[in-house]
């Protein structure tokens, strides 16, 4: 009896394994999508190059699957509000587009479904999904909250130094600045002349002020928004050193830098008005396109300069996750799309159309690093990034508003860096206290 | 019987309007009052709870709210007199006899700024006031002036908003006052002109009494418009730099839809509503007496 049971169990296991192997080998997108043909998946896209790239790829997906992708295009600043209102009202969105600083908010509200729900479903999970192929930092920061992965990295950024090689050569430099001290002491004075400026730091009062300007000068100088107990760290000597450095560096930036958003900063470099900018990798295609840039032949790309605490470049980007408000069919169709558009197989196509994939394998392909000259800097930056570059908890939308307001006031000289940091710190702590981080009712996750 | 029918008829005519008003005006207002008394954050709906007047206390003791309110009234205090002065001047010019075709063309042209969507005006402003590529600085350059950093400097950004508001709404004031001037009986105006050569006396004693109703309408409408001014500033400066152009409606939008604190934003909006009602009462008491 015992032996017979053992043999039967073995046979059953063998049959299941064989069946599963057969199913794995037989998995195809077309077959997996058959039950969902005709389903429409609603998603928000931004007005940025990575989304245009994906949009060009979508007809192929629809042709293969019969699943329609309905895109609502929004500027970044409207994307969070639109999605929050849609999820609160139980609207139409089937996919959540998640900036890394929104992930805590979306996950804590239960608006998104853990990826494991789909990766554990053999009918939906592509055997070639290979989650380990994503850059770990990017997967965890953009798509993960706590120990759970919700979204797959889709539109992926790291801060890079884009520079005008010709301007630098004319001023006698062989290469870009390696450290922020070089920027301040050597490159800034040499390149700010004749109506041209060394550097443009996009600092408009929106997320750009928080992410691109304020945070960029905290981390490389050893500062941070919060300490280990979740109290403000902005008055620490390191944070203050970074903020003061930003203030001093403004003399090498164009007037009115607080009104510069990404478009203005990229344009300033593209038109030859500034020698370098620190911008998201996503703007590579804009700067490399002769229709939008006059410096295509002079464009150089390097990792951001290092500070006393290391490089710690700006980290930002978006993942796509399945929305929990979608019905079962829409969720399955949404997952198939997310899995397909972020897949290893499509990474090169996405890259060639102007996107920046987070797949390690694509950057290892021969010739890619030579053809797309931002790749080495990007890969290096993703090794040295900080996931909590901006805290990713649910309270960030409130805190970023405070940072934007007082960060801009600092730059305008309306308050000192100490006064501004104190104000941000007090207000930030009030938000965190109200949320329950100090009485132990919320875990210190960021 | 007759009176009952009349009542029904009245109800049939008035009922739909009252219903529509209740649905789109009164209902949301009651909801706003309810949310203003609660902790009501769109991203924390599980934590909604009654907080009494806490949101009101927060607003009333928040210097940012009063700064935004002060900025809004400063805009009103600068832009409205300029609009009235320029509008009156334009109306008087168009009221002069002769040049019929040119005046018709001018009247048509005056409608254009008003017909332009606020958001488009703001976007145009963003482009036209661009420090490097904007047409405003190009024109200043032709005249030999240095470039002005319009949107990146707090004072200049405020001036740019005032300029744009004056550009868009002076025509409205001009058209209202022109309509007022046409109500002055021709024989009285003609007689007055025979009596005196002073245009000021004609304006003060003959034309102005006919302009007062129009001026009251302008005051009330422009005050209400300025208090809720949003689209143009949002698209042009987003309230910046710093909070140089963060007027009260931009602050409420920021709190309610970017920080998602609907409770606090509702309290701000209710306080703004109270201020608007008080102002309207003042206008009505002071100026309507004049009209009568």
C-alpha cells in the first residue's frame, strides 16, 4: 500500500510536471490573450518620449491579441490627480501609471494588484518574464512597496549629466566635470560668459523643484529628507551644505532658473545657451534629435558629478501595475499588456523608438552601448542610486507641496537655507505625525 | 382655481431651474460644508472622521492663506482701477461721432480678448513673456531696453499677471461703459456741450450718472472673477515663482487636488465664499443706493 501510494504520487507529480512543461513551452501571447480579445484596457500615458515609443508599439500588441489599449494622455502634473480621482470614484482605469513616489500611496489604498497574482498564473505569466533581468534598484524602487512587487518598470530614468562637448572644448576642458566641486570652482567660472551659462538646474515650483533641484543637492552631500526615526534631517550639516551649495551655484545658472521646467532646461542645452544640465535619461531622444536640438554632434553624456558622499544621482521613473478596480477580464488583459511592453523581447524595440527600458539584458547586447551613448552612464547611475531619493510613502504628495514652496523661496532668497529647511522640517513632521509614523501606528517605510 | 393653475404654471417654469440649482449649486455646497468639518483626504478615505472646526482654525491661523488672500486683493486693487480707467477712455473715444466703420471694427476687436479661453491666455503669456524667446522682450529689445525676466522674477511675474488680466478684461469694461454712454439722451448731452467746453464737466455731471449701473455690474463681476481667477495664472506661472502669483483659488486647488486634503480645501473655499458674500453686500449697500 505504502509503496503503491508512493509510486502513484510519483506518477502524478511526473504527469503534472510534464503537463506544466508542455504548457510552458506552448505559451504564447496570442493563445494567452484569446479569452480577452475585444477587451479594452484604459491607461494614462504622459507626454514624454517613452510613452510615444510605447504608443508606436501598441498596434502590434493589438494585432496579436485583439486587446485594445485606450490611452489618456496627460502632462505629468495632472497624472496623479486624474488617477487618484479615478480610483476613488471607481472609474475606468485598468492600469495604474505609478511614479516611484506614488507607489506607497497606491499600494496602501489597495488601488493596485500585486504582480504575483499574475506571475503565479501559468495562463497569464510569460515564461520569459524573467523578473531578475530588471535592474534590481529600478524594479524595487519603481514597482515595489514593502516586500511586494506591484508594477513592472516602464518609463525609466536616472539623472545624467548632458553636456555640450564643443563648448567645453572651446573653454579648454577635455571632459565633463567629475565632482560638484569642479562645477563650482572650475567649470562654472570658465563657462559663464558672453551671455552663456555653465549650468541650468530645472527648479520650477512643481515636482521638478522637489525631485530635480532640492533632492539633487541633498544626497551627494550626505543629506536626506528624513533620519532613521523619520524626523527631519534637513537641518543636519550635510543637508545644509548641499542646500547652500545649490544656492551658491545659482550664479552660474541663467536668470529666472526657478521658472525652468524640464522643457526649458533641455531647450537651453539644445540651443547652446548652457554648457551642461543634469536631466533625466528620458530626454536623450530630444537632445539627439536634429529637429529639436542644435547640438546633436556636440552632445556628451556622463553620470552626474559626485559630491562628498558619492554620486547618488537623481532617481525617477514609472512602473505599470494592474488596477484593482478593473474586472477580471480587464485585469488579465492589462497584465498581458504590461508584461509585453516591458518584456525582454521588446526592450530593444522600445529603446530604438525612444524609450528607456529597465532590462539589463538589452544593454548587454553588442553595439547598444556604442549606438546609444547614454547607456554606460545610465547603467553606472542605476548601480549608485538611492531608492528613497524622494520618500515613496503615501504622504509624499503633501510633503512635496511643502518642499516645492519653501525650496523655491530659498532659491529666490526670500528665506535662508536654514529658515527654509526648518519650515519644511516642521511642516513635514506635522504631516508624518498626523499620519501616525511617530506613535507606531504606521511602519517607517519610505 | 385660476390662482392654482397659475401656481402650477409658475412651478413648471421655475421648478427645473430650482432643481438644477439644487443639484449643481446647493448640493455640492452642502457637501463642501460637510467635508470642511471632517478630516477628508482623497488618498486616505479609510481615515475620514469628524474634526469639528479644526480645518477652519487651521485656515484662519495659516499665514499662507492670508498671504494668498492679500495677493488676490492686491491684484484686484491694481487691475480693476486700471481696467476702469482704460475702459472708460476707450468707451469715450468710441462714443465720439464719426469714423463709423472703424468704430464697428474696434467694437468687434474688443470682443476677442474676452472670447479667448483663460487657459489659452495663460499659455500665450508663458510663450510671449519667455525671457529669451518671448515677443515681449523682443519688442523691448527693439526699443533699446534690456531683457526682463518676466516669469522667473516674483515682482515681474505679478506684473505680467496684472498686465494679462488688464488686457483680457479692459474690453469688457469698455463695452459695458459704451453701452451706458449710449443711454445718455442725445439732446441733454448736446445741450451740455453747448453750455461748457469742459469734457470733464460733461462726463461728471451728465454721463457719469448713466454709467453708474454699468460700473456697479463691472465691480461685482470683476471682483467675483478675480477671486476665482485660476486658469490663466495656473497655465502661465502655476502660482510661482515661490508663491508670488499664488492667488486664493490656486491655493485652494493646490491643497484640494495636489495634496488631496479636501477637508482643508473646503474650509478655505467656504471662508472665501463668506468673504465674497460680505463684499457683495457692501457693493449692493453702497452703490445700489447710488443707482436708486
